[in-house]
C-alpha cells in the first residue's frame, strides 16, 4: 500500500494545450510517485507548481491496463432496482 503525506496547501497553474486554464489552491500530497494534487477528482503530478492536463493523471490507465467500465446514465435505474432486490433478499 502506498502512503500519502499531506504537505500543506499549494497554488498551482493548470495548463492544457500549453495555455493556463485555471489557477487553484489544493493540498499538496507527497507520494512515492512524487508531489501530486487532486484536480477534477484525479491526482495530477506537480512540476514547478504546474499540473499539465495533457500529461495524464496518476489515475489514468497505463498502456496494457483496461480502462474502468462506464455505466450509461439511462442504465442507472436498473442498477438501483437490482441493488434494492439484493438488499431485500439479504434480509
């Protein structure tokens, strides 16, 4: 298991396509992969107070890894009903 240590807040520039698209303040995390911050629900490596959205996040699949499956929005109702059926069966 990898350990994450919080190292205070940092202001980072968010860059995409070579242009700054945002500037945010986030908790800096020290990980075995180096310093990272969370942006848009993903962990991004920080270099010189910049995160590059074109460079990929640590949460992105690596070559050879399968991408996580997505559930279409219109399929959610069936999943909720199925979960309720399973919950009722367990009682």
